[in-house]
C-alpha cells in the first residue's frame, strides 16, 4: 500500500497517479486518509504529553513521601490514576484511527510511474516491440482444442466430469509436453541466477494482504473457509511473503527466486471465445520469477526480467509482442507493467502469456519488507515479479503455430526435455 509519507508529502502527485489509474473518488479517499492520520497524530501528541506527566508524577511521589508530604503524594497518585484511565481511552482512539486509515489505504491502488501511458483499457496499451518467428501454417490449420483432440493430448470433457469447466486433463504426449515446459522454464531461470523455491499453494490471509490479492475485490480467489486459507493465484504470493516482516542486508540484494506452482483463479465473468480450450482456465501451471531489490537498482532488475522472458519466447520459436500497459489496464498493485503476448495464427489473435511488473515499495510496505543500508538506515525494498512463463496459452501457441501436415513440430530447445521431435 502507499505510505502515509507519500500521501502527505506528495498529495497532488498521488492524486494525479490515481487519476491515471482511473481510481474513483480519489480526492475524497485521500482526504479521509489525511483526516485519519491527523486524528492519529493529534491523539498521539496528547498521549505522549500525558505519559510524560505520568512519569514525572510517578518519580515525584516517592520524594514527596520521604519529605512527609503525604497529602501532596496522594494528590499526585490520584492524578496518575486519572491520567492512566484517560490514556486507555486515548490509546483506543489512536488505534482506531490507525486501523481505519489502514483499511482505507488497502483500497487505494499503487501509483503508476511517469512512463506509464494514459489510457483506460487494453486498446490503449502501447506495443513496445514485436519479435519471434513468422508462422506459415498448412491449409485448414486447426485451433489447439481441435489439435488436442486429434492427437489425444488434452481431454477437456474429462476435466468437466472430474471437476468442472476450466480444469483440463493432460494425457500422453500432452502431459509430457506440459512437464517438459515446466522443467525447461525452471532450468532457464536457474541459469539466469534464480534460486528455485517450492512453496505451498495454500496461504493465509496475511500473505494475501501482503502482496495485494486481498481484499479480493473481484472475487477471483478460491477461499477454504473452514481453515481461512486461500488457494494461490500465482507463486508471487507465497514467494514474496517469504520476506514479510524481514529486514535484509543491502548486500543480499537483489534476491532472485523462481517457483513452479499450480495456480487457481475463478476468472469470474469470463465467457465466449476467450475461455475456449486453454485460453482461460481455473487451474493452471506457471513458473514465476520474483525479485527483491533496492530502489536504485529495481529498474535494472525489471529490464533483466523482461530480457529473460523474451529469451524464453525466442527459444520456443513463437511470434510475440511486448506491450507497455496503460494506467487503466495495469494491476491494482503495479507501478509499471509489461505484458508479453504470443500470436495464435490458428485463432488469429494475441494471447497474453506473461506480465512482468515493478511494484516499487507498494507490496514492501504491506509486507514490512525492508533492508538495512551501509549507513545502517532501514528502508523499504522494491518488489518485482513476472511469469516465466504461464503454461496454458504457451502450450496452445506451440500446438497451433508449430502444426504441420505431418504433425506438430517440437522446438529444438524443448526436444531434450520431452524426448520427441514430433507429435504425430
């Protein structure tokens, strides 16, 4: 969440940033935050004054008793008791103001960087770069759901029987290809200096609040109510929360972690062609890369992460493009975000396969993730993460873009992982 220092010292800049993200009632919300902060500070001042008086009176009581001034000592004792009762009320008022302020801060999105373009929706995103291999498909090329059926790779109907729509069953070479992609992505991440983590796929509410998935404004999280645990929508949540309430040494940064997990999202409101086949699932596999860094180096880290993801798409021999997201299409928590999309020649559309984001101090403030500088000062870290990569649409693009009259060709980089060159 935003720090109160950001809001009090740069109120106009914060309001401009919230306007770029199209956050409703920004002026009113910020005014409420400032009012709660003023209440908290004024109450704290009175409380501090009272505590100082209590300390002074407590010290004087012994001296008054020694001097035989019993009546004055009793008066001081009564005053101390009165102040302590008042302080209980003041402390409760201060805690309530702090709680109300934090509750409100949780509803305010991150402030986008200046380089984030203006815009309301995906149509306003800026294409930064296109690359990859052009695809020439055979006549009457098939979409991946038909290819999956033709070569017996994925059974969508069986997934519906076992669980419901959005939970496919991978079979034979389809399952092998899925596992090959996971291992390939993890190996590539390790080669780039990322330490592999195998985290839980269930997290507590504190973890959800730490990375900004809670409060769940869009109803996307699967909640196990009996245990008050949440199925993760991405490995970002458990991996970043490793550093919740941690003070790191500056020499440890940047920290680079990667993780493969299953991910779970309700995808409420999705329908039509966007959910056909592997286009949008409720459960899917993804490799996430996460960095914890200093403010001075986080933009360089972001650049390195973008280069890593681009390298993966090049090795998979897929046509891709990189989008700089506009303010209205960015996630709630991001300060700067780039999306990677691969082109589905069979579907004639672009499919998002990765988002790579810099969150500045927004997550770190929620997490209380800090580092100690060489001068022994404690500062908030910057957090970053990205998909490297999400598997469903990558698999869809591989099947569609590499189909030939003889079968589906496997990119050279994947052959050692899956053990075959062709699906036929």
